[in-house]
C-alpha cells in the first residue's frame, strides 16, 4: 500500500467518527423530547450553599450575591487572589467570603480551597451550587428549582442575559442553545451529560469527588465530568430554572479566554483517558457521545476542516479522472485498473461522503434546533460573516495557546 492510499485511509477512518457523532446528535435533536426516560418525581431541595469563585471580578460579584440572597440559600464567595473592590462590596452587603492569597492556577484549585476550608460544614447542605461571578438569576429562581429524586449532580440551563453582538458572540449563543437542547435529549435517553461550568449543583460527596478534585487540567468542568461519571455518579440536565450569563464579549477577548482551553483539552485526553475507559465498560455508546462532546470541539473548526477535506477529495478524484491517470495505467498493463488504484478511488469517495454527510447532519441539526426555539433575541440569526468571525477567533486562540503551551497547564493565561 503506497503512502497516498494509507493517508487517505486514515483520513477516512478519522472522518467516520464526527460523521457518526453528527448523525446521533441529529437523531436526538429531531426526535420528540421526553419519551425515552419515564417521568420522575421531583422536589424542592433542602438547605443549599451557593459558591461563587471570583478572580479579579471587582464589585460586580456582589450583583450575583444579591440575587442569591433573595432565596433561602447560604452564599459563599471565594476571592481567588487579592480583590479589594470585591471585598469592600461584599462587606457592605453582608456577604460571607473566603480570600485565597494567591490566585489560580485554575477554578478546580479554587473549589478545592473551598472544600478544604469548609470541611465538614459542607455536610450540612443537600446541594452545593456553583455559579460564575458574571451570572445573574431571575426572580423566583429557587422557587422553581426542582431536583429529581436520587440526583447528586445536575446542570442547570444557561443562556445569555442580553442580545449577543455580531460575529463570534452570536455563534457562541447558538452553540449554547444547541448544547442545552442536546443535554436534555441526552438526559432523556440516559446518555452522559457534560458539566458546562456554570450553574451546576452537587451533593457534598459529589462536590469533593468532582469539581473540588479537578486540579490536573485547565478544563476543570470536563475533568470533573469524567471523574464523576467514572465514579458512578450520574449528571442530570434540568430544564429549569434558567440562569443568565453575561453575553460573550468581542472576538479578541473571547480568543484570550479560550486560549488556555486548547492546552487543557489536550492534556485531558491523557489524564482523563482512564476515566473514559471506565465509562465505556458500562456504556460504550455513552462513552463515545461524551468523548465526541469533549474533543470534537470547537465544532466550527472541525466542520471547516471537513469541508476542506471534501473539496480536496473531490478535486483529486476529478484530477485523476480527467488526466487519464487510472486509464493510462490500465492500458499500459493490459489489465483493468489495479486493486491499489481502485482502493485509493474508493477511499477518496468514502472520505468525501463522510465529510459531506457530517456537514449535512450539522445543518439539519441546526434546522431542527431552530424549529424548536425559533429566533429569540438572545439567539439571533447567524450569518456567514458571524461564522467566519468565530472561525477567526478560534484560530487566534489556538495561535495564542501555541505561543506558550507550558503555561496554560499551570497558571493564568499569558498577557
């Protein structure tokens, strides 16, 4: 087998995985919701502790703390590093807080600090809720919070609090909306749900085993998801109440915040592989769906790569057919085209088909999503210009991450 055939075969094998993932997601999003898992009884949870990790957020962390104090919930803000402005606001508002002298290197270390400081006090709570400092909660949030019986880990729905600006923020809002619908569909089918990092709830036992132990990478939420599922916990996706996230900023700011994500995802592939294998022993399909959700991202870059592969494959087939390469080889030998030539042609056709099938399934998935949610202000129409802006943002983030790869595993992003 020559090198061209081998490379084409490997590419076709790799392209089959996102094609399968896209087909499964299309089936989930297009199917009626709620039929796979029987209805479960739920109840309002007991005593709650809301934890807000905050690094250099300033006085605005008090806004979320104020939202939380409207409910029957204890609030604890963790100041991850010095923040005099936040301290002044929290003292004035009577909000309890812990102060960590040195910041970082990740949110997992910050939550581990909380677990260590509170120690056995965590056992007094039924659930520990984790919110980001830039979030807001609507009136009646805790009145509407209902948790299914037996749940120890749950992910609440999150959407932008306003209208995202043009470019990458609009693509991000659409991706968040699709993730919400897919999480609910996966939960209905009994498939693994990934923690999204915002508005999460944990029993004290799960808090210690998951977020407070996710200190090996800079993608703490994905790391915690793998650890919890491998330990036998089930992450549930709740349909409400809705928490609001600050809309994503301009593309440059988004690229800076996502640079460290690349290195963390790469490291997670090695540190979390054992957990993924444990999950696969119980549910191979669930492990595949989770792995695709974790590592087939950013999806816009993946889809762009597949589009290029489809164009190149078609171009090579057209080129070899038009210049008579296969026909000339067959005439020279006096025999039909060789098996190697036919194998290369087959692999090129297969690669082109897989890439196009993935793109079609993704488009149909978005169409199914739009039929379900419409075009609300927080998830507006996404134009080609928005898509190109998002793609540019992710490329910029990858380049920033590659410029200082070792620092992304340990500490704050380089400035």
